[in-house]
């Protein structure tokens, strides 16, 4: 590993620090949110459809909902991106008319990352060639847990080289890593290897995003930025459904990283169910637009 990694890995926050700082954050979450904050969060959502049952009709319907959003809700910003499986990227590219909404694709052996590296690389390239603006990939969790950190980093570097100036969001699958030290370590490895975002989870395992994991990852981003000047984004995902859930992750990001991160260039939330709840809170009545 690099000298930068060796230096920063020693700065993992302690359990007591995590508890203390999250208690401070919880006090700000209890404050009734204003509509501006809620609209900011909505504009940071990666609207997601990653189900085994996904089909052309479903993806067309979801894309149409994004296209029609601004006509129905004229003063509310749209979501940040639509995240789909690679095989649906050409369809979204053809039908999506909203230029501000990016096309994100899970690629590289999602969600298990258990396939040949050459296939991961090819899948990422194919998604980009089909029109994806962003790639969400999963680290090789098995390699990480067997302490083969070089393999994890080398794979990300190779895929980032292929992705080029497009966003590469790297999922560390925090719920499988066992402890906060491993979450911090994985975050540092993937940032050092070139990730543009670090993301908590696929949403496909028993434990997805947690406030504790989010705090550790945001603190890792802060340390990395202080050493390199490189701003890496943060994306909590998996099990984030309620408005309070979303505000909690927003406030953790704000607490650790400051207001510069509170836009969709550096902060995203991955969710398939949150958008309607946020929208309803903004409008003051129930809306199931998405």
C-alpha cells in the first residue's frame, strides 16, 4: 500500500468518539427541517431500481416519472440520477430527456463482486459505452477480509482508469466488514486507489447503511481531503426509507465534512423508496409520483 495509506490508516476514530459525535448529530436531526433542506436531499437522491424482477416496462415507467417530474412539480428540483442494471442503460439513455439527471449503472459484478476481473472491467466499459455517466461497483469483499488489500486496490485502479473522468462510486459493503476499523481501512484503500465516491452498501445484505458506518466513512474522507486536497463524495445506501433517515445521513456528512459536500456533486443517497416520502414532506400531502 502507499505511504499515504499507511499514514492515514492510524487515524480511525474510536468507539467513544463515534458515540459522542453521533449524539451531537442526533440533536440537530430532531430540529424540524425546512423545505430547502428537503429539496436539497431530494436533489441528491440516486433513484434506484435494482431488482431481479426489473424489466423494460418497469424501467420505462420510472424513466417517464423522472421526465414528467418538473412539469408537475415546477419549483422542486429533480433527483440526481437514475441507477439501473447495465442492460437497461441503453434504454434509459434513449428515453431520459432531463439533462440534469445522470444515468448510473451498477457494474463490475454487482452485487457480490465474485467474477473474473476481466469481466468486471468489460461490464463497466460496456455500461459506459451504452451511455452511463456513473459506475457503482463493489469491492472484492472476500479479498479484503483475507487481507489481500493490494488486490482490492489494483482492481479499483484498473476500473477507474477505464472509467476516466466519469464518477466511480465504490461500495465497501460496510455491513460485512465486521468492525469500524475495517470500514475505515476499506474507505482509505478505495480512495487511495482513485474512487470518486465511497458508498456504504449494495442494499443486498442483512446490514446496510448505519449512522456509525457513515460517520467513520465521512471522517475518512475528511482526513483524506486534508492530506491530498481531493474531495471524495459520500453515498449512504440500503434501507434508507424515512425522511428522518435521510436527514440523519445529511447531518452526519455536514458534521464531518462541512457544507461544501452538501450537493449532489459530493453527496448522494441511494434509495428506491425514499423519493416519494421526501416529496410528500415537501408538498405537505402524500405524493407517490415515483
